[in-house]
C-alpha cells in the first residue's frame, strides 16, 4: 500500500501561482511513477502531468505545457506540481497518484490515489 496526501491547494487569482505537494508513505516511493490528475465539476478526471520513478522523464497535458512543472524528491518521498500563470479553467480538484508500472496518462492505470486538493482560480 502507498498512502498519498496532497497539500498546497487554495484560492488564487488568474495569473497567479500555486505549488502542490504530495507526500507518500508506505511502500518504497521510488518504485512508482507519479502523476497529477484533476477533475473539474461536471467533468471527467483528466491527466495533467506525470514523472518517471527517477524523475528523468516528465509528461504534460497540452493544457499544462509551459505553465506547470512536475518534480519529484525521492529523498523526501514527495512529488510537486508547480503551477504558474493559472487560469480560471484550471479550477479543479487535483489528485496525486502512483503507478507501479511506469508513467501513465490514463487515470485507470494508477494504483493509488490521494484524497485530492482543491484549486480555485478566480478571474
């Protein structure tokens, strides 16, 4: 089992920044690729970003490219999502997830999920 706890969400004005954190406990954190996904009201959960076990490879949704940066600190068992130039359409619950098979885009691939953290961007 891997337990994931997100933090760092909140209310921010358009153009602002937030950094989300996801602290992991349980099985060896470095065995898992990590991802951030989000779900807005009335919409399906969607991929935002993912990073490989060693942090060497990162993938982003088109909506996140150039604005968001995913990073991983295996020493701290923590994955981050730095979000800059936020837009109202980024408003969603952001989930951290772990995948034992490797980097994944589809939400169904992920084995473990956090409880989510709310991000609200006002216009």
